[in-house]
C-alpha cells in the first residue's frame, strides 16, 4: 500500500500488482487487498506477487522477506527461551507458503536460531499430516509408526 499511495517509490512490486490484478488504478489494488483481509489464505496469496517482484530484483520486496524472517525468528527465539532445557538443543522447522521464498528468508531465520543454539530440521510431514498423526495416536489403536511411514514427505514435495 505504501507504493500504491505514494509513501514509497513505485517499483517492480507496484508494476506486478497492477498487471496481475488487472488494476486500472492503485486504489483498485488497495480495494482488492482490503476485500480479502478477513481471509488469511487470500491474504497469503498476495505473497506470490511479492515473490515475483523479489525475483525480478525489487529490493523493497526482498526487504519484506527479511522482515518476515525476523518476525519468524523472534517468535522462535521467544518460544525457545520458554522451552529450553539446559544442555539440550531445540529442533526448529518451518512450513507454509513462505517457504517458496526460502532464498530470501532462510539465512536470516537461521541467524535467529543460532542465537539460542537451535538446530533447523527439515519437516518430515506437512502440518496437516502431523495433526492427523496426533489424532491417530489419541483416538486409534493403529500403529503410529506405520501410519507415519505412509505419510512421509519427499524432499521435492517441500
């Protein structure tokens, strides 16, 4: 919105949003964003435009990803401070659409993990699969390891 209303210089992100949303004026883009502001998945869908801009060399788009990595890192750091057991290393993972921008967030996020001597681990399962495993464990007599083995993510799926 800052590029749309003139608070920041318009650059590649502005152009991409105007083109991709078939907007005739900046207000149309702002209205489109506001129209989906109550739907997290639709709001998250705007990230594809940010990623396109970052890949096109837009420094302001890349900076938004750095801010996002800092937010994630601060959350991980705060949680780690509460969960840490002396002498143990906390494993941390990421999931979600932001991983499409891994190039822009990962190194910065790792800096935060290093602050509490955490260790990044690649997800074995998607979040919904983890929830399903918890349900199986709590409400079923099925062998949890057998169920988990059938759900394992392949690296190319992540």
